[in-house]
C-alpha cells in the first residue's frame, strides 16, 4: 500500500505522505496560481506532516487549540499534521527520526550544522531549496539578499541551500551571555556596580559575609551560581572573557592574524581557570555549580521567602527565576563585561548567521507548497504571521499604541504589549520555524520599565555592545565534506568529554592547574586537537580567501 493511500485511510499522525489526494492525482492541479493564497484550491486537500518540537510555553500546535496554527491552515489552505515532541527531547527524537527509513515532509527546529545538512543531502534525505525559493519564495529570497551573512551561511559547499533559516535577531541576542547581579543587595550594602574582576570579587565576598538580603542570617546568601545546562547559565563563560575570548559560538576558537587559536590552551584561559578556582575555594561560587540543572537553578532564584541569590548568568533574568510570579526579577541588573588583570574585557558576540530550522524531506510530494506557506513568515508586515508567531494575537497580546507612546529610543511606538510569554497560552508558536524579523521589531513597541524585552534591549545596548569584538575575531560557521565531518565529530566528542571532566577538577581544586597544565595540553593533542585545528584552518583559509 503506498503512502498516499495510507494517508486516505488513516486519521493518525504519521511520518509519511504529503498529500491526501488519490494515487493518480497530479498535486499541481490542486494548487492555486503561484503567488496567490490560499495555496490549495477550494474543495481539495493537501496534508503536510511536520516534525515540530514544542517551544517554551507551548502545549500544542493543534489548530483546534492553537490560534496561530488555525490561522496558518486557513491562510494556506493546507492541513498540517504536527508531530509534536517536548523541546527537551528534540535532539533524541530527531536523531531517531533521521536513522529511520520514513521521514516527515517538513523537519522544523533541527539546527543542523553545514556538515550534517550535506550528509543528509548526500543520502537523499533532504532536498535542495534554491530553485524552489527562486520560483515560490519571493519574500524568502528578498530577506536572504538583504542579509548576505545569513545567505552565505545557509549556502553549502555544493552551492545549494538545504534549510530555511531564521533571519534577524533581537538586540539582546547579539550578546546573550549576560551576568545578572542583585542590584538591591548592592544598595543594601552601599556598593557600586563593579567594573573590574577584582571589584566583582570583593562584592561577592560582601554578599557572602555581610547579610546582603538583610534577613539577619549571614549564611543564607549564594553570591554566585549557575548551571551548565540552562539558557546561557554557565557563569564561567562570562567570567573567562575577562582573561581571553571564550565562546561556544566559534567552537572555542578565535582568529589571530589569520590563525585559529583554541581558547582552552591559552595562558589567558589558564589564568581565568585559576580565578574560578579561587572563587570556589572561598565559597563564592556555588559548590553545586557543576551538578545542578536549570530547574534547580530556578529553585534558587525562586526561593520562597527571602531572596538568596546574588548573581547568575543567563540569556535573560528568566533563565534563573520566574518572571511574572513576583517583582523579584526587578532586583536584578545586567553586569557589563568585567575588565581582567591585563585589561581584557569581552562580551560574547553572536552575529546573525541565521539559525537553519526548516528542511524538506524527499518524502514530500509538494515542496513548492511548503515554500509558499512559509514565505508568509518572511513578509515583514506589521500584522503578518511572523508577528503572530512572536508576539501572539493582535488585540489580545498586543494592541495599537496611543498617541504619545514612545519606544525604547524615544520614537513613536506602534504597539503595546499586553501579555508576557507565560500568558499567551495557545495563541502563538513562540518563534517556531523559519521567519524574517525586521530590524526595527523591538522599536515598534512601547517602552515599559517593567517589560523584560525592554530591559534586555537597553542592558545589551548600553552594557554589552560597547565590548563586542570585531566579527573578524570570530570563526564563522564552516562546511566540511563527509569524511572531514566524521573526523571532526569523532575528535570533538572525545575532546569535549575530556575537557568537561578536567575543567571541573581544575575549578574545584581536585587538580592543580599549574602542576597539570602540561599534561592537560598533551592529552588534548593526544585526542587530536592539532588535527582538529588543521582541518578548521584549511577550511577557514578556503572560505575567507
């Protein structure tokens, strides 16, 4: 029994066909003229199966419960079957899916590297999108042409595009590794916002010893904590940038006069680790830092009764406490990158290379309909589907601004946000899939002092942008052939496993970094670091020549 007939006979969500038409139907005959909507002619049906991990705060994409899903189906005329998986299970489910022999028509939220895309393309699992974009995606094409860095990144070594990206980013995402410090505690103790690593250390000591929360218990404060698995909650990323440039965006490499340097082997990194160890030895860095998960970090931030948290990193304050349950989050302000002993002071920079999030599998019988559908997410209009995806429903989650309402830079605002992300329920997708975000997205909204989006914008613009490095320091996303990719993956997995173990031992003092530095470097090279850098250097030279 073939796939299309199965789709006719079954009501279950299956990872199979792209149409419920009968075996002899030419799909193109049920589609409207290119450029018109809906895409499917009245009285016809087109079914698209979509792998769709649930974004934060989203319980379902079912159009009977999610108003954006209902609107997307209505405007396109397509019936979308969403194969939902919890966001936390995304990678495991996706890996299982890609080793199966049956694929959904559309795969969302995959975030594949260039090498992974080429591998799946060579196996015939995903199809090239260039011609489809050219013919059926005018808004996608326009957005890519306007963002050459994204277009370069999504174009693979063979000249093909295999994934539609997100294009455009919020101001705060350009430096999404932030340290947040309890400003109320600073005021309680008569302290100023620190500018150097030494000043910050002194403040942590004061938090620990001087009853910073004022509850009479000098031992309940946690000066600094974090988690290795939350949204940018690994505090050592922020602190190491006072000693070297340290970022996972560039695979922990940076460019120095054309040469790729592995941050984890530099003297600056070594000094940074010694500093982290000093914090741990003094009890200033939480002893649970390496073992607690993001939920446990949230429990610290949301501690019932008195606030016990002095500082933590996170892409947002919401990374370590719940916004909306109380006004506690207003106690925190972003801490600008700290100047290290030799003057190093870096903000981690995340250029907009575009996140590659939608691919079409070889199983799909109407890829042109998919491109036409998601082209609606790239229009950039005030009330397009993207706006619904990001902000929720106009008239409920955001409304027209009043005369005199101003945005974050003092210009007239178009809209006012009414609800926060936890209140939108089934009225949006929370940025699922590919889309184009206009550069002035945040400037469309009224500035509210207690709006987390406004706080993130201002804190990033004022405190992080001035310390962002020149993009030439960064290693851009690079593509490799299948053989190189497999070699890199093999080395990287062992490299990171070894590093994670020894790094924790250095910081906690189980290993002395001075005594074991040479053996640490030797083991990195035994694992294959030199070969790893050689492959990257060759491709970097080829890409940037």
